[in-house]
């Protein structure tokens, strides 16, 4: 609960996205967002360093992160000073979230190798951005070896290790850039690098590592004593065990340290402000949207991340296909369940860019026009059904080598019909995640959405409500990640005794709730059966599939819908 | 062989399409097309009478056909008189082909009911155009009853009776327009109506009915004594048996009669010119393209019709899934095999109209631009595969309730990639027909294509050559239906002793032959296996399908193709 003080206090959330970082100043009493500033990374292509020879390469310059912190915080604070009640000495805490897994090779002092003159321009020494896919072979190797290990290291991350994750990238660096590997005393997730840098606690042996990154991406689990064993790491590469840090990974209600005088001066804040341990953007987004036990938060953007805390009163089974189950990764002292869809907004954007006739316009205009037309269609009236796998399937099949599919086209099929079918496909993907959680005893009592699509596209939200047969709520904040980070700033600053207590005061949902419409629910229940038939057949779950009725049932549903 | 005369002789082919009819004047010695004239039907929507309340209705005014004959022939003859060597008294014969099944209700004199004042404007009394689909329920009923009949009436038409065909339409008329049904003394195919009208042999009891229409659309076969028995027809409706004509249906090398003085005067020709028995446009198109035993002719337009004569020296088995096997329907004294794809050009047109971005332009321009880009892609490089069923499947599944499908989309899939995948899908459909014929012992030794797509789109033809692993030849004539009709004019006029002899002199293929490219053939062989897996699974052939490898194999093929 909020301190019974008449003096307002404030906290800061700093959210590092793929192309920019954002600082947000928030009133700890009520979550009011009083000032913010966005800093676009200056390097490369919108902040991403690419290699024209290899489309899998995606790196970032750690110097951008540092400049980003200083510039965004300084400016947000400057703007806040114009708001009544704000004073810099009333800032009680800072939280940070970043993309991930985005590991950075550092030296013994915790300095990013990329910032040392001898590694300037050597991309292997830079931050390996989450969407760098160079290490797919190493990921497959880790998956194969971990699957055989007695401790079943993959049981908490869906059974498959990804090329986007910590050890894959480090192993790939060893094999392709041995000089960098040799020079790296440790590898630090971006989510740990920023809190370490701004608190000065940069010694890799003692710095705070967050449970969110460690648990979801580095196979850290207290069940087997932290990171995978040295023996296991040695089975991947003899030089890997030395990178096994042994500190206890912490949730974000714990401090990473206090703001150093040097940084404080640069951003115009007092030194010594507590800084929370970091986490990934989606997890803080979930917190900023009001995630709690039984409340699933869907962060809807180009892809989605589905986060739900689950209470620790009963032992949680491993849930096959979930991206991760990590103790304390979203809300401290709860299991953090993470799932997600590897493409949602990206699929709609793809359709607009590649397959939308000129009469609908381009870009955002086309989304609006297609949505307007698609919204007029009754569920099932298009006769179409799609699989939402244009970027593989993250949950529940965990298979990046799956692709999109569209069934039911006639000579009259229109672009808005396909657009709607693609929206519906992502909704079917969404309910598949919910169903999987519930099949394993984790009840989803409430769904809160956040992110651009949920705010902008009422049709999408209504379809999700109808397909999932659950009310869809929308987070009030449009910068939930930064708000979540700020909430942890408030917690480490002492404004609240727990994350949940802070959320109760600092988060809310919009008054407009999308409620399921009964007759739509009935049609989508039929379509979902067909979706699952295709899902299981093409996804390899059912190897003796009878799909002979799919097209005919789509026609029958279409006939009913057009009546 | 041509007569050893120094005086040239000429013949006339009149081809009735869906929207217009064309008269073509041809030199009998060498097939040279010396003059032609096209007449667009004036009634309705491009010649088609529609019912705003029922999209299945498609009728035509028989008066348009008559005006069409007079206008097109008169003008073609007029143009021909300007060509050296042509004289009206050197026209030795006339052939006619039409769309079908397009039955017309007539009175006892053979006059179309639509032309009688009391039926003016009553659409049921007009010509029931081939693509009228009002009688789908009757078609299903006929299929069900014929399937149980001892004579297996559907064995020559692929096992399924269509709503586009003769008896379905008549039965639907009985049930929905009983006054018209009662007034109709007989129902005459358009292909018989025109020859009857211009020769004056209009008595329904004695007029010439062609084997092409009777055999392919009315279940006529000498094996069971002509049309289905009165008992069978009575099982459909007690009033149907009276419509069972008992004349022997004839091939087009037989005369329907001679041009009447009245018509001759109107068109500027002498009376008494022999007129060949009619046939359907595609069949005459096959003849005009050079169809012979072992030579498959593909008439490629919005849909395709695949026609191949087969010798009668050995008994031909029933071939499941073929649209028809009729003695004498293409070339007299040979079996006429007909198959087809229910949408080819229509699929490409649909994609251009509905799913092509403005940057490719519209209409014909878009086809050219998409083709130019698609032609740059290596087979398999898109990672896509499609089913060509946007308008159902005519051969070999014979199922109008199938629909299109596209598999393999990523977030980078482009419009030209999809366009190429659609072209490839139609090629896979084409080779499926060839394979089916060969599985039943009918060897396809040569493939000749005709129709707009084959002339205009080299990429399509190369893909067909590579997918089918056979050279693709193109007919020299761009009006092969009218040329085929003219060939039968030459035969009934006595210029040749046989259709084959006439074809040898009067037809040819273009010098450019599309030959299979070995490395493309190898890739398409792999893709075709995937096509057939999807074909059998979605088409209901395989009810325990393992599709788990489809997407992964597409990715593997894509990887190889992009190397």
C-alpha cells in the first residue's frame, strides 16, 4: 500500500526496445505517467548492426544503451520538473527492462568489449540482439544434448533451446570469433548490463543477474543448482564452464544497487537512488498491465508474449510447449509462465505489404480499410481458415520450421476476407496457449491485452474475445513495459511492500471490455476444431490425419454464415 | 488428303463461345485462315441473362445465336471475297461448335420456346448456358440414382453427374418451371440447335444430335442402347421418359444437312453447302490443334479442357475421375477422352484482381509484371505450394466442393512468389490428369497447348514442361475451335476422306517448343510429391495422412533452390 505521506513520490522506468529506449516518470501513488522521453539508437539500421553477407546477424552497440539511458532519463526528468509536485529528490527508485536474450561479452571489469578500442567494429564483440539467428546450429546441438541430460534442463523452457538464447550465442561466438570469446571474461544480458552500469556494480562475479533472463534463456533453475553444470557446459565446449556464474539470480523487487554519482549528475538526479534488478520488456509489460495469479497478459505487437504468474502454493507441472516457467520471473515469489506467438502484427503487416491491392492504400491506411471491410464479415462467412505460422510456431509446438497456410480460397475470395482469416488464425493461436495452460491445471481467470494492436484495432479484440470465449480487457497504459519497470522502482524505493500491492494502485484497465458474442463464439468453436485438425496434421502432432472434411465443413460453415 | 485440284476450295468454321460467336474462313488445302468475324451477343450481361435473386442462373437468348450466325458468317464471307482465290461458290462445307451442355427447350417444330411470344422473358424457356448451376440438387439426385443402376451410366463421365449437364437442367425445369417443361416437346443442345436451324432439319424426332454432347453430357452410350432407359428416366420424374430421343448420335464428320436457301441468302453463300454435325468448342479446338491418338490437347483459358483421342483397337477401361470417355466425340472412330481443370486462368485472374499490390499495376499489366518477377525465381525457391482448387476439382477428384490452399508462407513471401506457386499448382493439376490416363494404359505421347495463356505466357509453358517432364507444343492457330469446326466443314464437303487426313494438312504447331529443363524437373518431382500428399489428404483420398513433413520439406527444397 502507498505510504501515508502527503508528499508525492515518483519512480522511473526505463524500457529498452529493439530500436529505442524510453524513460518514464510515474507517480508512485497512482501510476500517473507524468513525463517520458524516447531515445532512438543512432547506430546501424534503426539501432541494429547488420551483416550484408548474413541475414541472421543482428547486433547492437552497447554504447547506444548507455547514451540512451542518459539522454532519455535526463530529458524525462527535465520534462517532469515542469509538472506540479515533482522534484528530483522525490524520485525514490528506478527500474529497467530490456529485450532479451541479448547477451554482451564483457571484460573482467564488466566493460563491454565493443567499447574497447581493439574490438571496435568487430560485430562478435557487440550485443547479440535477441533476434540474431546466427546460432541455429548451436541451438539444435544444445537441445539435443540437454534433452538427454538427467536434469532435463529444457523442462522449464518448452523442450527446445532457441538460437535466440544465451548459450547458443556464446557457443557460436566461440566457434566463429574465438578471439572475442577468449577476451570475454563473462557474458552479461542487456537486462543486467544496464542496472550494473548505472549502479557501478559491474564486476561480473558479483553483479546482480536477473532471474528473468537467467531462468528463461540460460537454463538457470534452483532445482538443479542454478546454471547447467560445468560438466554439461563442457560437453558443449571445453571452454564454456568458466562462464558459469554462481551468483543467485534475483527478481526485480530486489536491488541491483544505487545510482552512481557520475550517472546521477549526467541525468540530473540525486545519487544513491535504488535501482531494481532488471528483467525482459514483456515481463515488465505484464506487470505494468496488472498481471497477477490467474491473470494472463498478452503483449500484442509484431509478435506476442503471453505472461501469467501462477501461485507457488502447489507444485506446478512442466507444461510442454510453454516457452518458460521460471520462479519469480514476472512477479517475485510466484511462478512466471511465459508463452507467445512468433508472429501476430507481423503477419498483418506482411499481408498489407505483399498482398493488398492498391485500392486499399498502403501501410496504416490499408490496415484501417481492410479492418473496416473485414469487420463487416460474419464469422465463417469467408470460408477461409489459416495457420498463423508465417514465422514458425513458438507455442505450443515450439518449431521454427513451420510456415503459414491458408485454406478455402475460391475465385471470389477478397483481401479483407484473407485479412480477417489471418486475424482469426492468430486468435486461434492465442486460445491454443490458454487451453494448454488450463490442460495442465493452470486456470486463466482473466485476460488483459496491451500493445499497439490491442489499443488500435477493436475488430481484432472482438475476434479474440469470440474465439477465446473470454472477455478481453485492455491495459490503460500504452507504455506498460516502462510502467512495469517504474513499478519495480517504486518497490525497491520502498513505496510498496510487494509488487502486487504496487500494481493495485499503479495499474488499471480501460473501461471498454470486449465481451464474447454468443453466436460468434459458436461459429468459432466449429472453426477452431478445423484449425486444430490442420494444426495437429501440419504440426506433426497427428501423423494419421483425416482432413477429408475440412474444405467441405468450411463451405458448410460459410453457407450458414451467409444466410 | 487434299483434292488434286488447282482450284482452291474453302470451308467455314463457326465457333459459339460464352460471350460471342466467331466465323472463320479457311483454305482447305493448308488451313490458312483467310477471314474471320466476331459477333458479340447483344442480350443481357455480355450475352448472359442473369437473375439478380439467384447467382446460379445463366441463360442465353437463342435469337442471339441465330443473329450471330448470320452476322458473323456474312461478314467473314464478305472479308474473304477480298482475298485472292476465294469465291463464294468455292465454299464446300461448314462446321459448327458451341459451348455445352447448353440445352434449349423447343416445340414440336424445333423452334426455341424463347422465340415464341408466350415465353418471352421467361428465363426457363431460354438456353440454359453451360455455367448455369441452378440444378445442383438434381445433379446430386441423378448421381445417386445412376450410381446404383446396373448399367453404371456414370462410368463414362467420371462417376459424378454435374449441375452443368443436360438432364440436371431439364429436371430442374420440370420442378421449378412446369409450364415451360410441359411446352417443351424436346430439349436440344446448342451444338445441335445451330446445325438444325441452318439446315432446316429442325424436327426434334429426326434432327441430328451430336455424339459429343449426347455422350459427354446426357449419358448417351451405345453400350446401353443410347440415352438412359425410360425406366431410369422415370425414376427421376415420371414425365422425363418422353424426352428420350432415339436417333443415333453422330460425330462431326457426318452431315447434319445442307444450308437452306433462306439462310444462304442472308449470309451471301450458295444454298446446299453441307453442314457437319456439331460438337463442343473444346473438342473442335482439340481437332484444330492437331489432336490424334496419343496427342493430348490442352485448351487453356479461364479453365482448361484436356482432350485426347484414343484408338479403338483395344477396349478402353473406365478411367475413374475422367470427365468423359465417348466413342467418336473428338475424332470419329476413336474414343474421345475429356478431362479438365475447373480453374486455371481464372485463378491467375483472381490473384491479380484480389491480392496483387498496386505496384504491379492491374489487369493485363499486372500479369506481365508478376510473370516477369516470378520467372526470375528458381523452382522451389519460394518455399510455397498450392492446391489449384479455387473452383473445385473437375479432374481427377470430381468434387466441386473443394477449395484452394496455399502452404509455406513466411513473413517475406511476395506476390510474384504466390503467383508462381499458383501457376505451378495448375501444372501439378495438369500432370495429375496425364498420370491418371497413363495409369489406365492410355499413353500420352505428345502435348499440344492452345488458348490465350499458352500463346502469351512463356513462363507458364516452361513450368508446365518442367512439371510434366514433357515438351509443351503450342498450336499455330489462335482460333483453334473455329479451325476445328472448319476442318469438319472440309471433311463433310469432301476435301478429305478422314478427319486425321484433314488435320495433317490444316493444323500445325509453332516452331518454339518448351522443353523440360532437367534440373527444374528434379525439383518439381519433389514438389509434386508434396502436392499429391496434400491433394490426397484434403481431397479425401487418404484418410490417414502424415503431413508432418510437408512444411519442413518445403523449407529444405527452398534452401537448396536458393543456394
